[in-house]
């Protein structure tokens, strides 16, 4: 009697020389995708889940994989497969002590190839207990497949003012996360978290919240939540990495003669000396007044911008004219 050939490598989407680690990784990915708990009332997903589980039963075990590989690599999924002589009279019992009967959870192809190892030979009177897991749809089988592992990590964006990023501290945020209702159906629910902001965080940095990510499967620990920092625009400062920049407007005579001015920083106001002969656009550095922490802290740069008067009295205009006539300065001289 012919049965349908199963290409277990194709089912798991791995190559025939895939490592055990690659096979295990592929199985977990597909089993999560098709598990009935995550696809209620989806017959196609349940069918896929059974195929994935069967393929993994074979390929994860070196003995079963070797026997399967001996069939050759020329078969195509869906072809009819003629079992070797003597297999047609094999009977199967797939329930060890304390386990539930599989009752057809595995295909006829599987039973044909592995029935002599894990079944009961007709007339032999001796049952060899198989080393399969329990029913994959029971809680025991679900956790046995590794689904009580830690849940997947999640990522969200947290928006901070420049002052919040510089100073750090407590902040309460609200976000939405995927969950399940009492019947197991997926739903989106609101979540409020108290977050401790490390002082000096920069744009794009991530804050890790342990155990606040996606829930684990069947009682497994939740993954972690990573909050990606986004800095809000500021009315005074621009941010370049760890450095911050602000503009300072001074008069032409202050630029020529030099002066002292008070400028703001994210900590407090400081006194800044403007050297004589400062040109417009020159940047003066305030060391360690930027973002970051410790020795890696950034700086604050004060960009000097010369502002000229728009309206002049008659006396002021005469003085500027006198300066223009007497000065030897050539702004466009090479």
C-alpha cells in the first residue's frame, strides 16, 4: 500500500545538511506560528502544526533522521511512497504510561517508516515504548517543546525633553501591548509603566525594562522591553550626538572689543568670556555640559552670532559713517 511521502526538510524549511541548532530554531519559529492556541478555530494552522511537529520528531533525533535520510533525497513532497516489505502488518500503539493516545497525530508515512522502532510488531507480543513527547496539544507537551521559554523581547519609543534626558529620573509612560482575553483570543491592552531614566541618555539609546516584553508561552517568563529614546525639539538647543549647541547674539562692538555674558546650560547659568575680535559663527566650548555620563560626557557649544541694529539715530549713523571712513579693516580682503 502506497502512502504519501513527507519531505520533513521542506516542511521545516531547512536544508538536508542543516545542523541540529538550525533544525531546532526552525521548528520553534514554525510551531509558534501555527500553534492552535494562537490560531483558534483555524484547521489549516492545526494541520501545519501537526506536520511541523512530526518533522521535528524525526529530524531532531539522530537515529530517526539517519533512517529517514536513507530513503534518499530524490523524493518530492506529496509523491506516493511504497513501504519496504514486511511493514504492511505492523500495528502501532503510541501511548506510554501516563500519556495521552496520539490516535493519528502522526501521518501514515511516519508510522510506516518508524513503526518497527516505536510500535508493536504483529505477533511479537513485545511492545517497545517510544520516546516521543506527550500529546503536543496538552500543556505538558507544549512546555516540553520549549514553549515555556522566555517570551520575545519588544521595543517601543519613549519621547523625552532634553532636560529629562540630561537629568534623568522617574517618568510614567503609557503604551499598548498584545495580550489575550480569558478565552485565549488576541487583544490589545493599555499598559502603564514607571520608568527610571538614566541621566545623560542620548538619541537612539535604549532603556531595558526586564520582564516587560511579550509574555512567555504557557507560563514562561516574559521577554524584556526596550525603550528607544527620542529627543523632542528644544527651543534653545540643538543636539548633535552627545553635544548640544545654542546661539548667542552679541553686538558688533562686543564682538570687536570682547565682553562677558551669562549663558544658559542644562544645569545652571554660567559666565562666558567673549574674546576680542570674535567673528560671527565662532563656537565657544563649555566642556562637560552636554549629554552622556562620566568621562564620555559631551560638551555644550555656544555659537556666537553678531546682531546689527536695524534702526539708527542720526548721531549713531554719523558715528558708523566716521568708523567706516577711518577704519583700515577690509572684511573681503584675501
